[in-house]
């Protein structure tokens, strides 16, 4: 574009155009690298005289990704899954060499177990489980009638897959690499700057509930995204592996301060009426001090000196708050006002401390060469659901048994291929929030891939001789497919198009042209994914099952029960990460803006605030700062809250509210204990929260506890 034309545009417009050009350039770099990796893999496979170069080419196409860290992580787990699956195929053949029915049943059970294992993870470990399942099918099924060939087939499969992995990894990491570590570091810088700016700008007044919910959703996604990136970037960057404990510490600090900040805004929202003006005005002076400590607008720290200055201001703020609280508190007389003020002051002080920890954790990441004490290890706890994993395993097993019966009964030559594809997608799509939608898009990609594969082979390649012309004829079809992968709206179609096209082409060494075999192979692929879609229609994921969705919501509520009953060691980190991981899963299963999505967001906020307050209260009790008589009443209140979250109902709501009132009455003048208890009571009384469903209902209207 002419530089004179650009120079006449506004700065914002020039920035947008420059960002678009950078993005387009990166997309086309990926497209070119991906096509080159596939073609180079095919050439090497033919030079090494592998039986099916197409398998190696498909592997390169599947594992290639714009960021090299993602390629290495996916390749690592694909390699493990391929080896384990090949060994499983050999073991099944050794156990049942001449018993086809038992062999097929055992294969179905193995695949089901692998799919169930995949459902327990949300990173490339899940992919490794899926690979172990369908690799066994790929190795074993073609050799059912010729068991003497199974070992050679396993060796050849491993060789072809490893070649594709090696080429994709080298191309991605050597030719104009796009580092996942750079993406993660940019994301962390942006997250830190945006959060500091968000806190500063929103401390001056109330934050509407809808905005608070959206902010909560954004914070939850950022936390899980950083953890997912961390688990992949360790394959790419040795420095990140060394700093992995610091990265987890940073993520934990962000979770802690974001929860406290949301609790403060829940309190401030409740104090917006005229009756609470005295408390609101006094707390606004403390929040103004916090906003001033964060610096003026646009002053987010970018250099080391700025980060140190922010940490120093936040470190000194706790003492300044402690000095100001007695004078601000002196003018209040009503017990309710004192409770509100003490709770708000405690939250502001806690936020100052946690922002200080958050800033220091950021500095340890941004300044890796600075000598600092190693942080205590913190694990990110995933919220796994064994019942959902069992459900996915049963669905995959039944699908395999049905496909195996059809193959045996029909004697269809491509029955094995259809079974393999059904196995692949019964496993892969089990980890998707909405598998039916993903299958529909991928099915379209499969159809386009079959058409493109047939057109490429019988419209182009039959007229060419030699690998150079083979690559020239295949290149345009690859470019189209990989470009679709770079477009978010077309990604699922592109991911189905490229492997299906390569499979339909039946690239062998030497190359053979058999139009009927190619067409049959393509139809087998389409039939396999269609059968996987039917399986998900009959046995839905949580996105299509009200019962499973209610179960996920119940598991989210049980995070509060865990906070109330589990041992305190590392409990805060477990709760913060587990509740957010569940929230991301649940949000993925609902349509944005729907009533279900709004209800789930409301529950997520309520669970986050209540669970954190319960843990803080239990830690206060465990520290020995609470008198024995008060301790018993307080523990009864915690137990009543746990019962409420096990099965919410109007009677249990009233019991929990009464227990909290008794604990507050018995707390006397213990300001810290009162602050924790009052925060829990405010969460119950919040008319905009999920608990409002159970409030203010007369006893005669009482119903059984809600099962949702």
C-alpha cells in the first residue's frame, strides 16, 4: 500500500491497517510452512520407501500449527499415543488371534477406555489418549484377515507417523518460527496492564452486575488460557520450563485478587442507596487511596522501575489503610454500618496486599534475571468428572461395536476405514463443548476433501510425472485447505478438508491410480464421521443433555462444599483453579446470552465469592484467633452453608442465614471474624445472585431442595 496514502490516515486507522497486514502476513507464512512440511514429508517418505507416504503427510498436516510450541506439544503426545496404540494392537492380536468377535469386542473396550481418559483432560494429554485408541484400530483392523502382517503394519505406522512429526516440528521451529512463548508473554503483559487499568477505573463507583459478570467471565478465561499455554510452551522454551513455578504463582495471584475485587464490588453495589451513604463515603476514601496507589490512567507499568514503584506503593498502602480506618470508623454508630465498613475496609486492605503479590509475581516473570526466592510450588487443579468420562467411554464402545457388527455383516471393503474414522471422532469430539456442531462443520470439510482429492488425483496428477510435478499439482489444493484453517469461521472445515483430501488420494509408494478404490475410501471417511454424529445425537454431551448440564452445575456448587470441608493445606489454590476450570467448561456448554448462560454465570460468581470467604474464615479459625465458644458457632454456620450448597432449597437457605446471624451475634467485637461472617451473609442476601431464588419465600411455599 502507498506510504503517502497511509500517512494521511488517522493514527488509529493506520494502527488497524498495520495490525491487519501483520496478521495476514503471519497467516500466509503458516499456510506456506504447512504446505511445505506436507510436501517435504511426502518426498522423504518416498525416498525412505515407506509403504504409505500419505500417512506421513497426513500426520504433518494434522500436527502443524502456527505456533511452534503447539506443534511440539501435539507431536509429543501424538508420538506417545501412536506407540501405545500400536503396542495395544499387538497385544490384542496376541490374545485373540483367531477369535474375531472377541477381538472386536476387546478393541471396542480399549477404544472406549482411551476416549474416557481423553475426557479427563483439556490439553494435548487428551489428544494422546485419543491417539492410543484409534491407532490400535488403524494398525489392527486392516490386518484382521491377515494377522501375520500386524507387526509389520505397526512398525510401518510408527515409522510414518514419526516422520511426519519430525518434519512438522523441524519446519515449524526453524523456518520463520512463531513462538508460543512470545504469544504467552504478550498475553501476560496485556492481562496485567488491562487488569490494573480496570481496577483503577472501576474503583470510583459501583460496577453494574452485568459488567461484573462479564468481567468475571473474562478473568476466568484468562486464567485457564494461561494454564493451557503454559502446559504447551514448556516443550518450546527451556526458560519457560524453569519459570513454570513462577507462572503458576502469577496465575494464582491473579485468581486471588480478582475474587477479592469482585467481593468488594458486591459490597459496594449493596451500599448505593441513601441509607448507606455514610459507609459508602468512608469506603470511597479507602478505594480512592487504592486507585491513587495504582497511578494515573495510562500509567500501567512497562519497565522494571515502574513495576518496582507500583509494588512499593502497594506495599505501603496496607499501613496507610490501617492508620486511616479508626478515624473513618469513629463517626459510625449503628452496628450494621460498622459491619459494612469493617468488611469493606478488610476487603480493600486484602486487595492491596493481593495486588502487591500480583505485581511482584508479574515482575518475577517479566524480569527473569532478577534474583528472587523460588516460589512455593502451586498446582492448577483441573475439575475432572469421572461420570462424564465413563459416559464418553460407553458411547465410544457402543459406536465401535455397532460399526464392527455392520462391517462383519455387510462385508463392505471400506468398513474398516469407516470404523477408524468413527473411532477418531467419537474420541476427539467427546472433548468438545458442542460436538454435533463441530461434526457438522467437519463433515462438510470431509465432503470437500473427498471431492478435492479425486479432482487432484484424476484431474491433475495423472497428467504429471515425478515428485516435483506431483508437488506442483497438489500445492494449490493444500493452500486452500490450510488457508481455511487460519480463518476461525472455517477452521473446522479446513481441519476436515486437508486430511480427508490426502487420505482420498491414497498416496502410496509406488503410486497407484484406482478411481473406485479412492472413491470408496472417501465414502468410508464420510460414513465414519456421519456415524460418529449419530452416536452424539443418541448419546449427547452436556451441551445436548439437560441432565449432564445440571450435573456440571451441581459440581460447581460442590466447590463451596469442598471449601467448607476439605483440609486447608493448598485448599485456596485448589478452589480458585478448580472452580474456574468448571466455569469455563459450563460456559462452553451454553449458548452466549441465553437464560442458561446467565444463570450459570450468576452461580459461578456466587460460588467464587462464597467459597473464598469460607476458606478465609476457616483459616482464621485454624490460626487460633477465635475463642472456643465462638469457634463452635462459626463452624455450625460453615456447616449450614455447605448443606445449602449440596442441595439448595428455601428451608436450607433460612437455616444457613439463621446460622450466620447466630455466628455474627456471638462474634462480639472480633472485627476480622465479623468481616468474614458478614461477607458470607451479604452473599446470601444479594438480590442479584443465584441465591436470590431461595430468599424471601414463606414457609408454607417450601418445596423440596432444587436438584439443579
